[in-house]
């Protein structure tokens, strides 16, 4: 894996953890809701990355 890919994975993981903590502690969402929101936002992010990768491959 390239250094740029490792950096990207690290940034995405850090953003997911920060999003979870903010949702859970700052906005006082229930734990299960905060986990669901985090997984949902990661799914959307992966979809966007897949679309961009497909567009760049063509």
C-alpha cells in the first residue's frame, strides 16, 4: 500500500472516531444511534470513493 493510501485510511478512521465521539458526547445521541450514524456516513464516503475511482478509471 502506498504512503498516500495509508494516509487516506488513517484520515478516514480518525474522522469516523471524531464523528462518533461528537455525535455521542456533544450531541447526546444514544450510543446505538451514534454508532449507526457513523457507519452510515462511512458507507456514503465509501460510495463516493467508489464512484470517483470508477470515473477516473474510464
